């Protein structure tokens, strides 16, 4: 059976190839846990932020166009078949991203330093950068599970709601999703800056 015929098979195949490469490329005899955690963090983050951008840049504008298209096909298929599946990967991608990021920082001994924004004793010089990214990511995770998903359940009919409740849910989910899109840009900058000592060298 061709593994590419299913999403599960494709994902498993990708992990198998990744681990074969990791084993075959000579990098030393010691298992590199930080690299493993960073890789899983990036992989989960791509899933999460990729879907966040899909919702904001593709699905929401497309559904608005569909609603305005009299006599067109409408957006029922997206709402019924695409959105629930995308939201599953979206919300669990958010959890995976946060947990792997926290595990990475904990392994480096930087978890407390990051969430204290570098004000803890003996913090590394770049703890502020990763701390900003960690807090932005935490706010975004909160938005996913407390604001976006509960309201999307009303919008999609998973949870029974009145027309007024659905209208309110649309607005709350929309604003939370747009907020996460906005925050993702400085969050990603902060994550990159952690590994590369910021964007600027020296003083003004």
C-alpha cells in the first residue's frame, strides 16, 4: 500500500525518513535532545500558524465572497467538511507547539527565565527575546482554546446556539483569530532572535 494515499501514512513516512537521515548523518555519538525538541516545536508550529494563516488569508475571505455571490455554490461544504477538520489540526497544533516549546526551554534550563522575561537571577542575555515569544505564544494558545474553538463550535452547529449567539460567536472568533495573526508576526521574530542574538548589533 502506498503511504501517500493517506494523511496518516504520509506523516509516518515523513517521520521515518527524518529519523533515517538523523541516524545516517554523522554528528557524534550523543543523542541531541534540544535538536529533537526544536524540530518537533517547529513542525507543530508550522501546522498551527500555517492553518491560522489559511483561515485568515484564504477561508474567511472566500466564505465572505461565497456569501455575497447570489446563486453561487455557497460556503456550506467548507463549513461542514473543511472547517471542522482544519480546526482539529489547528487547536492541537497549538497545544503541540506550546508543549514542545516549553519542553525545549525546560531542557535548556530557560523556562523560568523566559517566562520571567529575563528578570530571574542568572538569566541568559537572550532570555528576554524568547520570553516575549513564549508569552505571545501563550496568549495565542489561550485565544485558540478559550475564544476561538468554543465560539467556532457554535458557528459550526456542534453546540446549539441561537442566531444572536452565533452572530456574537462569529465576531469573537474572528477578532481572536485576527489577534493571533497579528501576534504571530512579533512572536516569530522573537523566536528567531533568541537563536541569533536579536536583530541589531551594538548600541545606537
